[in-house]
C-alpha cells in the first residue's frame, strides 16, 4: 500500500460552491482518513472538498483516484478545467467584465440565452455534455453569482437558479483554477460521469471509498435531494447502505456522511448487517448554510459512518 505523504505546499480548495459541500466538516472527516490505503474513490464527487483536502496533504500523490458524479455539467466542467484552464480563465474574464457592467441582467442573459441553449446543443444521447471552455466558464460564473451557489434544474433539464444578492462576487480566481486543474490533471485521476452504483465494480480491498450522497431529509421542508435532477429517494438511501455494507465486508475502507434523519439511524446505527461489517455511526456538529428560514440556519448534528477507527482529538 502507498504511504506517500508529500504535500504540494499549498491548499487546494474546491472550485465550485455546492450544496452539501464538506469544507466546514473537514476537521471531523480527517479523523476518519485511513493512514494507509490503495486507491481513493469518491462516488458523489460534487465540490470535491475531501479529494482536494487529500491532495493538499499529499495523500494522493502517485495513487489512483476515481471521481464519479451523475451530474453531467459537473463532470464536463471539471474535464475542461483539467485540460484547458487558461481558456476557461480567459472566458471567465469576459463574463466578469460584463457582470461588473450589467449585474443581474447579465446573469439572466447568460443563463437563458447562452448556457441552457449551449448545453442542449452539446448534449449527447446518453446525457453527457461535450463541454467547451466557454461553457465551463458559464457554469463557474453562474455558480459564483447565482443564489447560494445552488445547482438546480427544472423538469426539462434547464438550469433555473435565480441571481444571487452579491455586491462584488469573486468570479475569476486564476490561482484556484490553476491548482484545481493541476490536481485533476494527474495521470492517476479519473473523472467519470455515472451513478454511485458503479463503485461496486471498481472498489477492491484496501481502497478508500468516501460517499457523500444527497442527505436524507430530516423534515418535509428540508429536502434538498432533487437539486441535481432525479430525486435521491429513501429507496436510494437503502441501496447505498447495502452497497456500503458490501464494500466494508469486502475490505474497503468506507467513510460516509449523511443527515441524522430517522431513516439513516435505522439504516446504520440499528442495522445488524451494517454493524457486523464494522460500520459505526458517529454524530458530529456541522453548520447548515441553506434553509428557507434564516432562523433554522446554524449548528446541526450530522452522521459520519465508517469502518475506519477515528483518530482521537
């Protein structure tokens, strides 16, 4: 197993804001990073906070990483940033200049007149999108200037997030873009557009697998599981639990984050198969950044579920 720990010497932070992004939870997640592992596999890549954190620590140098997400926009954007970061940055410069002049009008012009039509034109029959640097820049621009950094589509697949309330959004960050591109450009990094289920055919004993699914709703008004398109249902949570249990039985090093909804308690804390596989659920404090009721934003408990013995604080 690979023990390389050489750090690149600088932090690599996520390029995109993303619902459920894990930057604020990293101090707790790091306790469950296994000291030794083979490949790193992340089936719900999203903003990639854990991947970039491991990169920053030098934990993934000369080690294969498989990054999977079902969101075709996300994977298409990352693929383009990886191969053509300078072209993406140049396109972002133009969008930032136009936004400085026209603000919300520019946002809606890009969203409705450019981004959605271009996505439709470049979308293949299998749903994947052949991203260009201009389209990647549009997604980054909309992410930096849209409401709360949400990614949301309507029933026809059109991106429909409204403009955010920012006075001086930081649209172009060339240093961050370059670092993300460098991290993704490694010969051992694979970006895959697909379902989390495919990890079963990939993961082997000694691999570190981190699952960060759309969280189970703790109430009827707290359901954000449909922001990437098809809803991540209670049945999907059950499928994920069975998969995580099988991987733990296989000898994979599993880490999973989720809400403390009753369903998740039943699936992990009170499930004999999960317990027998060595999966243990630990509650940790986290901050909820998105809620329609501002009074309900703040500290909440979340689950970290793993068969890795945590480092004691």
